[in-house]
């Protein structure tokens, strides 16, 4: 290769070459790439910090939810205990009420038969009145208005409600959605 040079044109050295007017220089390109990389790194570091905070907040919320589940179990157990206590109390009151109704019905039957009624204690074996018809006890105001009942009138009796059987128990049924129902078992 032969090189022709003109004496008026200075020789170009490779180390001090200037860029053509339309092309960017290499140093400027390296600077732009470096600034872009630094921006991407800053965005990544910021995202990592926020992600770390979010994960810590999530762990804290999970711990609180676990505590809430334990609290719910404790409250549920206490409610079941109170509910069972109320059911037992209601059953006891119901048996006592039914026994009192039985005593009152027995006393009324004895009075209608003309037997004296002992007011101090209950009579356990009072004879049951026979039901001849389905009439209910006459209204007290009608008895007051009529004065003395005629001798041939039959006394009307109130139907006696049978006392409850043995203590009924309840079965606890919990639905998948968390609702609790109690079913009476005889």
C-alpha cells in the first residue's frame, strides 16, 4: 500500500482523532452507559428496600392473624362453657316448672274431688282426674257471676302437661362457615 500525502494537509494521528460531526464520541457513549447503569442500580436498590419492608410487614400481619386465631378459639371455648351452663340451668328450671304444674294440677284435682289439700308439702301420688271431655278450665269471672255451680254440672279440668323425660342432651354441630348449632337429642 502506498500512501500519497499532500504537503499542505497535516497528518492525522490515531490517538487524537476527532469524531465526525454526526457521530458521538466513544467517551460520551461510555458516560451515557455508565449513567444509565447507575440509574438502574438505584431503582433496583430502592425496589429491594421496599420489598424487604413489605415482607416484614407481611410477616408481622401473619403473626397477628395467628394470635387472632388462638384468641378466637379461647373465646369459642368460653362461649361453649357459658352456653352449656345456660342450657343446664334452663333444663333445671323447666323440670322444676313442670313439677310445680303437676303439683298444682294434683291439688286442683283433689279440691274438685272434695279431698283436703295439704299446703305444706307436695303430694307425690295424687290421683289423676279422668277426662270425660275436652273442655278447658272455666274462666274465673264466669264462675263468680254464676254463683254456686248446679249440682248436676260436671267439673271441667285442664289438661295436664306431661313432665319432661330425662335430661335431654344437646349435640353441637359446627358448620364449615363457622356457625355453631345445637341439636336436641332425646
